[in-house]
């Protein structure tokens, strides 16, 4: 008897690329059966995780720090790397200090929001928006600054905006480590053999996609909606890398450092002794 699993990931090209083979039965599961996937923006998935709603889910690393009592991170499927972090953007004429400005963030539990708090702890006037609404809000002067993620880092110049700070590069220079953005996590109440099975399957699904990228493209385009082809390809190329296959030593060190700094800044209160990576849990 296999375990039915609810699973959630974002409609962004990196996630649909990684999960295509798994959700289209190109990769077998021995211990589990997948229910139809929930495709939601990452902040919605973060909120569902706070409630423990999904068995397996994409999460922001920031959100992971809040739900380690319920979830453990898988080895595969992460968005983590160099040169791929959030950007702090503004109109070219914007001169006000971050302490006196309205700043749009793409969700309270996103890693982007956490990085901004670490970078500018004095900032406190945040406006929560969907990530794809932030650039227009900055352009139209609804907010003074915006923190952008995903494909927005390729398109913000089209809105006449400029990058004030690359928060990923700031992190890399501060720590010497890659920036952890998002991960795949499983509920701790699942049997270890089930978590091991889904962890293996996520890795094999990514490996299948790398060998058969053309087979994934219809599914990716369906959920990417009106994203231009070049932006779509750049998105996958930036956010899917060898860290997505396996965290490795640098990846594990980066997550440990992000969790440590989050605790130090009292962003979340997870115990330093709480195991966060399967099979360490």
C-alpha cells in the first residue's frame, strides 16, 4: 500500500521544469502516490506550510525557519546559487532613505523579505504584494522601493527602474556563501522511507528534465503564461543548477548560516539543534 501525497510547487519555470517528469509519471514512486499538484505562488505555499496543509512543498528558506517543527528539507529541488538573489529596485530619481520609505516585498515569509531585513534592519514600512505586481507599483509611485524576485530581475529595466542593491550579491560578499532562496520540504510525520522515496524522485525528475528539456516545455509555457521565451530560458538557467540536484557542502553551509542569522536577528526562533535536512532529522 502506497501513501497518497499532496504536493505543492510554484508555476515558475524552474519548478515546473524540475517537477515535470515526476507529475507526468516519467519517474516512478515506490512508497507513495502523488495527488494532483497544487501550483501556487511561493508565498501562498509558505502560508499553507504554516498550517501544515501539504505533505511535500516548495518553500522559501525564510519560511523553512518558521516551520521546522513540521517540515524537513529534502536534499534535491532547491533554488540556491550565486548571482541569483533578489534585487532592491527604485525609480532613478528616488533619493529617500529606506527608513522613511514604503518598500514593496513579495510576501512576508519570502527569503527576499528576510534578506531585506538583514540588509536594512532600520526599514519598517513594508507593503506586501505579489511578486509580479511590484515593478509596476514602483514605476507608478505607489511605493518608493521594491524587492523583486524570479524573472523580474531580467525585466525591471523595461519599467524604467534601476537596481539599488543586489541583495544576493550582498549576501555572497558578506558570507562568502551562495544564497539559499527556496527548497523542497516534507512533513516530518511522513515515514522515513516515504521521504526518502520522494527525495530520490525529485532528483531523478530533474535529471530526466535535463536530458529531455523539449518534452517539458509545453507544461512550462502553460504555467509561465506570457513570459517571453528568452526570459523563460534565462529563468531556468539561473535557478536550476547543480545545487538543485544536491546541496553539497557549500549549500548546507549557506542554509546553516541563513538560519543562524535569522535566529540572531530574532526573525524566527528555531532551535539551533533542530535538524533541518533529511536524513539528518
